[in-house]
C-alpha cells in the first residue's frame, strides 16, 4: 500500500517538474526514482494478481539492465576512445578535445586495474582514503547519469506550447561566415519560426553573439545575414551583438525581449525557446533560469564524434555552476570517512 502511494506521489511530482520547471538535475533524479518505483510496482502487481506477463516484463527489463551493464560499460569506453581520436584528428589537439579520452583512460584504470589492488590495502588510513575516493567517483557518475537524463528530458518538446521568441545562440565564425555547427543552429531556429509564426501571433528570431577577436563582424550580425539569405524578413529578426558567453546571451536577450514587448504593446506573459546544439541545451536553460527567463530548449543535431566530448564538457560546466552544493556533499563525505576511519583505528582494530 505504501509503495503504491509513493508511486502515485512520485508520478505526480515528476509530471509537475516536467510541466512547470524541468530545468534542473532534479528532473533526471526524479525520473530515475520514478523508473525504479515503476518496476517495483509492476513486480508487486504481478505477484498479487498472479499476472505472469508483468513478471516477465519486469524480469526482461531488470535482466537488460543488470546483465547488459558490462556490455554498456565496454561500449561506452570504446565510444570514448573512438570519438576522442576522431575528434583530435579532425578538430586539433586543444585540451578541451581530450576530455572523452581522459574519461576513457580513467574508466579503464578504475574498472580493470584498481580492483587488483583493493585487497592489498590493509592500512586503515589508506582504506578510508580509498573509501572517500570510491564515494566521490560513484557520486559524480551518478550525477552524470542524472545530467544525461535531464538533458534528454529538456530536449522533449511540449506539443501544447506556443512561442513568441526564438533565441538562437552564437558559436563562432570563420571571418564573416557562419560555421557548419552554427548553421545547424540557425536552420533549426528557422524551422521553428516557420512552425510557430502566424499572422495572429507573429514570432521573432533573436540572434545572439558578440564579435570575437578573430571575427570580422559579430556573430549576431552574421547569423541574421544567413537567415535573411534563407528568406527570413528583417522585421522578424532581433540582433544581439554584445554577449561573450551563454550567461550574457540569456541576460541581454531577455532585455531585448522586454524592450520589444513594450514597443509592440504586448500584454500578458511571453514564452521563448532557446536553440543551440543538442549537447548545449541543458546548460543554456540553466543560465536562462538564473536570469529568470521563461523558456524551453530545442537542439540541433551534432556529429557523434563531437557530441560525446562536448557533452562531457557541458557536464563539467554544470558542475561548476552548482559547485557549492557538490563541494558540500564531498566535504560531508570526507568528514564521515574520517570519523569512520577514526572508529576503525581506535575501537574496532584493538579488539
């Protein structure tokens, strides 16, 4: 009975998060809790009503998760190495392009090498240190899983929602021309504009991005020119040409939206959607939430060899945004590990 009540409550909570505010890692955590609770409820229902099909479904799903885990892990490690070498070959040897390679090396060491040394650790202090490192590693991989699920949930469109503004984020130019990656964002923005723009509810495209040191014009101007070449009228475009990072993209775009709302005499609340590459959507939405900009996200496609490394970089960026919370968790874990080590040395081992 209590499990059913918990399942109903967690389902209502998850639906509320998805409808009201899914721009949080808690959406990924809530989905994991809901999925686990759903399996437990199915198993109990199958046992209570002797419904074999429910048992079979639960067994199949559980078997896929547990038995298939080594395959998933090996596939993930292989993908990390394969995409890393391809990325470095095509994009160059900048440090940021090595993130997937570093993660792959760490996983190989942690999964295949470290276990051989665990039994040889007998010093209680080193045991405590290793326990803390194990917790930290497990914690960050769990947070990464929540991040991946939250990122996916924030890419799922709301079919019942209309938008007044479409914000397309810049990502660098080649002189005066947009790069293929940036072009994919603009094309996605144009696609959404054509879907939502009507005479009764006109939509405006906001192209946001300042001018870099190696760029001849601002990203906003270059993106607008690209869109007009694709048939978008100038009166449907707003250019933001000062932002140098995602936070400023959100902050300055919000100011331009509020100014446009006043100039057009619009009443009521407005809604916008942010367009960027799929790996970048979640972090962009977190920045939008920070500046109190109501919006959803839409992602343009990215080549897989680039996407995996970029997703790791985005995860690091999200960790940094929420660093105080994660530092608190690690400090708490360090304190608990120290206390347990002290108890082990002075109370357990002497016996």
